[in-house]
C-alpha cells in the first residue's frame, strides 16, 4: 500500500483551509504533515506527496519551504509522485500569480520527481506566472480573494485526478 501525505503549514490560514478540503475529498489513506516541522526522513517516507505552497509577496516561496529547499536539493525524488497546490491573487499580483507553485515544481522536478495534478490555466486572468507551462499550471492554484466560489469545484476535480495518479 502506497503512503500518501499532504504537507502544508498548519499556521497558514488559507492553505490550511484548502488542505483540509483536499484531505476530506481524498478520504482515508492520506496523512497530514506540518510543513513547519518537516524533516528529510519524514518527507522521504511517503510515495505520493501533496505540497501546499502559497505564493508570498512578489512570487516567493513561504519561509518554511524556502528553508527546506537545500534538503530537497539533496534528495533523490525519482520514485515520488508529487502534486502541488497554492494560493495566489490574480488581481493584486497579476505579474507573479501563483509563482511559488512553479518555483517548487522546478525544484522537485530537478530532483527527479514526477509532477502530477497539472491544471488548466483557463478561467484565470493574470499577466504571468512561473507555474504556467504550455497552457497548464504545474499544480492547482486557488484565488481566495477573487475566485473563492470556484475553489470547491477546482479542488474536487483536482483530487479526482490525483487519486488516479497516486495508484
């Protein structure tokens, strides 16, 4: 049986809200892990990972992920399926919408991880995003400020795709 985890900061309000909904839709078989206390051993313990990576400031990783990047850069992730979700604000930050999702995807992909859970860029209005590649985002990006009513539908659809990818 494959081990699945959703890793996010338990202190990040919007990310926690999304993570709880993702875990609810995923059902049994997913462990919640606090990104603020993640270790290399714990990260490597799972076969399939969902990472909560909101975009901070002008397209930056949150400090808890930024501090863990050097550890990730030492890992072999070639046998891991990793999905990423994050929050962005396409109205106030249209020039770096959801950038942290793209930054994290690049880091883990360079370590051999299989990125799963890519989503369409349709329905979003932004100028640029490091998460957008060839018409898709490298994960799920939620906009609580401007498209909150779409979050449940987006999460539900995304989790359905992850269940297939995590088999």
